[in-house]
């Protein structure tokens, strides 16, 4: 499974893009999106998905 970014909640800060170890997050207009094919939920690298851990807006980076 991969994570997704709820575009309506995303404030466009970009903190998730820089924390993603798989370069799976890119800007799409005013928000960011996760490429599900690249997202590993940070398994084997970090104990929790870094997009969700770094996002300042609760429940924006969520399981797809």
C-alpha cells in the first residue's frame, strides 16, 4: 500500500517532498502528490512514513 496526500488539506509547504527517501512526492499545482509506484511507506528506512510525520496539517498524508 502507498500513502496519498489529500489535496484539499495540503497547504503546499513542501516539507514532505524533502523528507521522502524515495523521491515519490512532487508538486502538482498548489498541492503535492505521491507517486504510488514509488511509495514504500518508508518501510525498512524509517519506523513511520515521513510524509505523515513531517506534515504540519493533521490527516493530510494518509494511507491510500
